[in-house]
C-alpha cells in the first residue's frame, strides 16, 4: 500500500460498538441437555457444602471443606495437609486432559453445557425472559423511552439478578467454613443489622465480616459476568477459545452448518420455484432463527468460529423450522467440515472418535488418574523431618566424645494416638542419648529404643541428642539415618542427615 | 518546533518521527482514568502524610489523626502476646521443677519461652548457639557437659538467679588466686606447675619439670585443695574447674594456663533475679538445660 492510498483512506475507528444480544427462546434436544446439566450442576453446587462426613469428634464433619485457618482440606475420606497440595495440581491435570479429550471428540461442549459462565448466563437470560418477555419484547423494551413500566421491569430484573448473585457467593463461602454454622451466623448478622436499623441505631460490623466481604466479591463478579458481560466473557476474556484451536482437528465434531445441503439459500417460495425449474436451491431458507437463539449472537452459517460455544441451540432452532417447512432435519448438526467435503465428492460420512490424538489424551488422563490414586492410596500417613542444629554444629564433651543436636518433627496424620520407637544408625558407636521436649524426657523401651507418643492428627517436635563416644577417628561429616517405627503396625520411616565433628 | 500531523485511521497526533520511511509513532495521550488516578494519588499522598505521623517540627512530630504509630502497633502486639501467654506463664510461675520434668506441654512452653529470654538477655556473652563466644574466651559454653556450678536444672536456675561474683547477696563465688601477682610463685615455678597441670590431660610443656610442678601443686601452692589431687576438682567446692578434661574456660594452651596461674581468674555473670521474673528464670534454665549439656 502506498502512502497516498493510506492517507486517502476513510478515517475509521478500530473499535467495534457492542451489540446487545437478545437470545430467542428455543426448545428441543439440546435445550433439554442444557437444562439437565444446569439443574444438576447447580443442585450439586448448592447442596454439597451441607453434606456431612463422620470423621470422629475432633475433626469437622463437613464432606467438602477447605479449612484454611487449620490448613486442612477435606474431601470425604481424603484429608489433605498443606504439604500435599500437589494433589490439587493432579486434579487440575486430570480435569484439563478430560477437557482436551471432550474437545477432540465433540468440540467445545464444555463451553456450551458445563462452563459456569454459560450456566449462570443461562439462568440470568431465563430470568430476563420471564420478566421482560422474549426476544422481540426485549428489543422493543430496549428502544422504548423510560417509563414506569420499563423501570419496574428493569428494577425487578436487576433485583432478581442480584439475589441470585448473592446466593452464588453465599454458597461458595460455605465450602470454607462449617456450612450450617455459617448460615446461622449470617442469619444472625442480618437479624442484628435490622434490629439496629429499626431501633434507629448505627449498625456495627457484622460478626462474619470476612464471609460478607467474600460474598460481596463473588456476588459482584457474578452479576457483572453473567448479567452484564455475558457472551463478551466468552469472546473477549476467555483464553479457552484461543487454546482450543490447538487441541482440535478436522476430525473433531463441532456444531456445523451443512452448507453442502443448505446453499444456495433462498426464501421458501423462491427455492420451491427454482427447484421446480430444475435449478440449484439449498435447504436453508435464511430465516435467521439459528442466529437469534444463539446466546453469543453467532451466525453458524459462516463456519466454525471463536464465538461459537458449541451449545447446539441453533440445531434445535433449525430442526424446528425444518419440521415446519417439511424438509429433513439436521441442516445444522454436530458434524465435521471434512464430512461436508466428503459428501460433496459423493463419498460416505465417517466419524473417527478413536484416533491417535484422542487415544493420547485418554491414556495421559488414565495415567494421571492411576498415578494420583496410587500415590494417594500409598501416601505416608506419618512423616519425619530432621533439622540439624545450626549452631553449634557439634559439641565436644569433657571426656572427648562428640555430641550433635537435632530437631525432629514427627507427623501423625491418623486420627488416633500412636507411638513410635526412634533409632539412629550412623558412625560406629553413635547412639541417641536423649529425646526431650524441654526438660521432659522420653523413656526407653525394653529394647533400648526411645519411645515417642504422638496425638491424633498432629505433629510433635522433639529435641534429639546423638553422642559419638571418643575414638581414634574423629568425623568431619558422616551420614546418619534416623528411623521411626510404629510400635503397633511396624510402619517405618527414615530420614537421613549428617553427624558433624571437627575432623582430624 | 510546532508540528502537528494527524493519523487518519486513529485520529491521533503523531510524534513526527518516521522510521523506515513511513513508520510513524502515535502520540496517544494518557487515558483519562489514568490521569485522574495520578492526581488522586498525589492528593492522597499529601493527606496521608498528615493522617499518619510524618511531619517533624523541631523535635516534635505532628500529632496524628488516628493516634496511630508503628511503635504503638508493636506495643499492642506485645501486650496481646503477653495476654495470650499469661495463663501459661502463671502456670510456669507456680510449677515446681519436678512438674516441668513430668508435664511435656509445660516443659515445651518453658523451652520456647526460654529461647526468647535467652535471645534477649544471654546471647551477648554466651553466643546465639549457647556455646560461648569462642573457645577459651572465658564465656562458658553452655552446651557441653562441663559445669562449674552444677548442670542440674536446679543448679542452673540458681546460677541465673544469683549470678557469679555479681554482688548479689547469695552470689556464687570462689577465688582463683593470682600466684604470680601475689609473688607466691616465681615464673619458673609457675611454668613447672603448668606443665604438671597439662599432664592431667595427656599434654606436656617443654622445659617444665613435672616432678617439681607436682610438688608445688600438692604443697607450696596447694592447688589440690580446690582442683583435687588428680586435677578433676573437688565436688564440695563448686566453681573449681576440672583440669583433667578437654574443656578449658580460659584456654588450654600452656601460655593461657600460665596466664591463669599468674593473674588468677575472676569471671563475672550478673544476677538476673531483679531483671527476670521467676517464671522467666525457670524458662531460660529449661532452654539452657535442653541444649544438651544439662544433667
């Protein structure tokens, strides 16, 4: 392009004004699928924090609980300590691979059916439809000047949205504290607030202030994302539409307009006339139903695109129209561009869900699950950590023997009191001379090993002294191994360290 | 230089610089919201400097709006910590030393509290590791098993309470005479006795007559009265070091030993009963005892 053409070009803005999307109501198979997931997933989200799980008296009985103050995470029978948060990484890995797999098989069904953004947007749109009417009524209402009726509708709609947003955040905080207690606490806060207001007093800060703050944050984001931003989150904010291009291929099913059948598109009358004259006329009657029902305003007839969340509502819309005009259904369907090309060449349809890509995803996922399960099933329910004294590294006793001090922390992740014997192997002759907490000394068993008791679900820090009697060889640094052994089960844990000396 | 060139597509002024012939940089103004935040932060900063202590006039700091200071915060935190720990300190105050030996939780608390007391009061002389500032410095190593005034918990509590040559009425004290300064022994005699002392731990001193040294040790100077015939000390006389082991408070070289005999030694440790509460003294004794040398 030369300078002159660039300068003569019409000045135009690079900014595209947002056009409000007013999705039309639709019924059909995919709408049913979406309702199914919406109802079940929301039910799970709201009910889960209230489910109980008996862990004994000294532990919370909530099935799923992120106990941040006590650094414990509970999932039914599984209890995760902070040093084990890599299990979360594992869960995320399996989830990602499952996402890759579904995308490679059937496109972005996650976006269309399961994504929280989609589910909450669906709820918000449904409420909007109840209050303001369907697509036409909403467009008309948008254009209408402000009136009492319009204001009332808008007010009711936004209030309903806010209530749902509040409950969204309200349910999320229940995963971080005892659900029943928190609900009681929040109810109490509300009661106090209104009592103060009604008695003309200044309301004080609520008791569950932190919970209120988090609820406000989540309520705010829900209202903003599902109420105001909606499809813009999918199109402009979400990285997934960008990533999916790398995860899908020509064999992946996607919501596809079968242009081999639909084109060229004409109105019904014209297409009938042209067909009678023996000219080409496609099945698409250009009724725009597929665009109007789309929650992101996508015209699927332009082909697969970033804004399509693969929910299938356009398939329902098109099938309904095709039934009315007496043409075969599935003009829009889960299909591949490859199949369209095949049909145009007169070849047969084919769908290969089993191919190297899906197999790799499947195996990677299975391997992750097996590794996670295996490490969880065999994870240490006991731990031993050893910290050598920094200063002094060693102590020379009056009789020429050497002494090293260690801080040993034993972990007992089991909900019962256990006892361990503590032994050391290291330089010839080295032995544990004392195990203590301050001046409280632990005693030796008959076999000569020190015995340490640890309460349920806790850790115990011990001071351990190891003595190497005077001998001809004075170590500079010798390896040393501490071994703790459960006196009941025989479970054994070791941790290596060093025995330090002046060397000679 | 007044230059104005408007870019057609964006409608924004360019900087006027051109690269590669026709590549021009837009002089896009800062967004309004950014400029607003910039001004607000300046206003905020000025207000902030008055709200929180900042302005010094002479030697006075302007009073603060919310009566806040970081020092005040520290005091509040310390008071809160004191309140939290008060029940445990009260328990420690009442506890006998036998209680400490049998109550693991209380002993643990005493150990940790003692670590804090030690860090605030004892580190300067005994070192962060409780092993003396350096070997032979005269500041005793508290981690080894050699104790001049006893290594039992009871002994340590008492030593911390009354100190050594501290002037406290119950002070722990004894005297290592200055044999050279007092002219009790001459230089040769001191050398001989030093050679004899070194022989207890299997060492020797060139030019020292051990037989003469032994005679001085047992008779003329009567070192054995405090240090024992075999140099291992006399249990009835606390404070007299064992000369036969490998631990030397003031250094174990011949030179250091001769210095000790010539000038005497009078190490001092202050009494802590006026500065520490009985609970703190118990706590620091537990900490020192559990370093490893405690008996």
